[in-house]
């Protein structure tokens, strides 16, 4: 089956970093993956794109030709891509019969909340047989302040209503949370969107926000009224294999994707394949409690353990390489 995820989010949310990590992680798991750069402002991404929108149009060309600013230029570029969808279709056809595509999109929130071009593109991709989902990235810094968290919830809900696709909302850079002020609640409160009445109390501690107590209450009620549509948040530390594995398990479930070589009955039974092409063995999957301990409560302890694990992994790789070299020398000698 053809499948893909649209990676969206505001500037600085970690979209390109996630795409780079996804490429390395999935290739390491022997899963098919093609990263497609659809950000006309990004000429040299950190990952190796299968193809890039810069082959069709660039932001600089638009700004120079029409005298537009960055925001207007990005909107024009996406409209141009929509009008020239045949270029995208032909480029995708070169990826093979059943690709898994990660679309890296511009950090322009209007594209996924108000503008219609991105939504029209997804409809055309679905007509090509793509099973699509959205990975909406947001910096975990937003959970350190009640007002920022409420704004994030409103933004993600608006995006989900606009896009009408299975969506995984992600708090990125979760490993940096411990460097900010202490969270008023456990991490699970933010990932599971628990009783927002507690959040009202935090909002009203700020004298500026307290002036709008009735508005705060109305906004929290609005979010809770639509909470059935919001799936909560996954957490992500790109450098953490367990974190990446947990996220891709959530993505697979959301879009109904089964990687090549994995039988449907095995997936439904919750059995992991020995060749690791699904994602990863259950022993290193993640949950919010684990993330709380690793990155909020005891980050220094986790970091020390992580460095030891990396050292052991590196030593094992060196041993395997040395053993392979010895075997080759023996074969050449014979």
C-alpha cells in the first residue's frame, strides 16, 4: 500500500530534525522510507530528500519575481504546486509501487489551518491511493506556560478540523523540558488533555490573564467540548530510539499502515516480527510515565545511562567489524 505522513508545525517545532531522524531510524529498521522536501524555503535540508520542490519552484524565485514577502511567497508556492500536481505525481511514481513517504512541509501554520492548497493536495494524493496522516509538531516549551498550552490546543484543533486526516500531535524536544521552569502538573496532564479546570487556576495566577477569567473559562470549555476530536499528544526526543519507536507505532496505527514483510494477523495480534521491520521490539517501547522519569524527574541519571548504552553499542559494532575483518583475512589466506 502507498502511505505517507504530512509533517507540519510552526517554525522551530523540529519538523526537519524529525524528518532527518525518521530517515535514519526507518532505514536502520529496514523499513521503506522516502523523504520529500515540499518546503520551497529549504534548499539544503539535513536529510537526503528523494526529491525537492526546489526542482519546481523556490521561495526566492517567487519573492524576486512578484515582490512578495516570505509568508505570501510560501502561500503562492503551495498554490503553484497545486496547479502543477502532475509534477508531484510523476516524481512520486519514481519512488516505486508501495512507498512510505514523509512530506516535509513549510512552517506556515496558515497552510494547515486556513489556506486550501495543502488540503487540496492531500485529496489528490488520496486519489492516487495514498493512505495519509498528519504529524503535527510543536515545541514542548508550550507546556511550561498555561496560556501557551491553551493556544497550542486551539491551534491543533483548528488544524485537525481543517485537514480532516488521522493526526498525531507531537510535543517535540521533550528532552529539554527539564531545563525550563518546573511543570505545574505531571507530563501526563498535558499529553492526555486532562481536566482543564485545573488549567484555569494556573491561567488566573497571572494578573494579566486573571482579568479575562470568564474568557479563559469559555476557551477551556470550548476545548473540552471538542476533546473527542483531539487525540492528545505523543512526546518525542529524536535521539532516543525508544521515543522514535513509540511515535512510529502510533503513526502506523493512526493511518493503518503495515510495513512490507509484516503480516496483518501478526500486527493485529500485537506480535513483533523478528526482522524488526514493524518498528522495534516491545522491550524498548515508551509511555508517558517513562518519559516523565527520563526527561522531567531524573534527566541526569537517564543521560548517564544513555551514554553507557551508546558506548556499549559502539564497542559491539567495533567488535563485529573486527571479527568480519579477521574472517575476510582468513578467507583471503585460503
